[in-house]
C-alpha cells in the first residue's frame, strides 16, 4: 500500500455538517495506484489506532478541494496534503462529491514555492512558484478541467503515474500523476508523460480507478516555465492546448481577453515513445528489476 501523509483538519457531524472535533495529523494508507476512489477503505495511523475508514469523495469550500473520509459512526473528516489549509467551520453534506482524489499531480500534488511546497489545488492567481533554476514567478491563472470517464479519455490519454524514484535521483519524491500530454523535463528534452509509460514504474491509471469524473489542474505563468512537482521537473501550461477546454475559461477571458500565443522554452519536445532519445530511454531503469524500460507500453489489465 502507498502512504500519503496528510492533516485531517476537522470532523463533521454526519447530519448537520457542523464541526465536532479538533484537527490532528495522520498518515493515510491507500492502495498502490496512488488514487483515492469513492467507497475505497482507507487505513490511517496514528489516531484511531489504525482503524479503517472509507473514502467518500471531495469537498470544495471555494478555497481548497478537500478529500472526505467517513468513519463507521457516520461522521465525516476532511483532509488535505496542505497542512496550512484552513478548514471550513461547517460543511454542506449535499455538496460532497464522489470524485476521486489523486495523491499526486491532481489534488494533493506539491508544487515548490518560496514558502515551501503547496498543494496544486491550493494555489491561486498571484501566488509565486519556484522554477527549476530557483527563481520565483507569479501564477497567472489556474485552469481546472473536469474529465468524464464515461466518454474517455482514450487509453493513450489516460492519466500517467510516475512511481516515487522512477525518474532517478529519488525523483519524484512521491508518486506523481499527470495528464498523458503533460511535459516532464528529462536531460534537456520535454517528454510527454504518455511517451514514458513502461508498464511498471511509469504506468497509466485505469479509468476504473478514476470514478465518474476527475479534475486536473494546470498552472499558467506569464511565460512557459519548468517548475517542481513532487520534486520532479514539470512544465507549466503552454497554450498548444486551447484554454476553452477548461471549466473556468470564462474567468481567464474576463481577466485577460485575447492574448498572444506563448513562446515555448528552447527544449526539444518528444510526444511519442519513438521520439524519446536513446540516452533517456537507456537512463530510465526499471527500479524494480534493473531492466531497461520498455517505453510506450500499456497496462494489460
């Protein structure tokens, strides 16, 4: 099982949604795909002596997207990978979704900032993030996209999970999940995550693990940048994807209107497995058995 360290900030009454308990720190243990799925049993320790709870879904209080657990008594608990997030004084039970929560690049992914690592869903316009060369730049916009698993995405576009350490040098520092077309900077090449899948340490996340819908977050800065996500080098939003696909495009339009096309960083881009340079292919070892990775493979079951 995979461990995900979080802070459970409040317990809420199952009927009224009123807060009933102070916060405490725990470690959640989830199945090894790094995904919380509605109805999935979750073990935590300490607190409750390692009792098993059930993951329910997510709760958006307008500032933070929280994961929601329900204990056998019926009460709900909110948790977040961002220990600085402030929990709401009460919750509206009807607004709890059944959305999955990825303990990786979606809700919970930690982005390096001058004030420490911050969960991606907790970032806002104007916040500052650190680039790979150590400079701080401002967040221009956070794009949110809700994806329905009923209508896709196609297998080749399923989310990709990088196991901790799969990129070498201990990176990412924790399991990292990104969209298949998200660029990761490896040895001077922006490699699309889907092109790096090897079926062992870098895998597609089956849609059966994603619930009915899931949300992805894209960080846009003024210029195309390389930032650190769970310690790994990942690109910021580049507008070769139309902003109109995002749920909150109207927010961007109201703020900025039409903008000129962004200029990409001066790195070559590998969008498919056959475009991955041999030096990178050979450097990515299967940490489990020491064999060279087979890039571009898909899960068999």
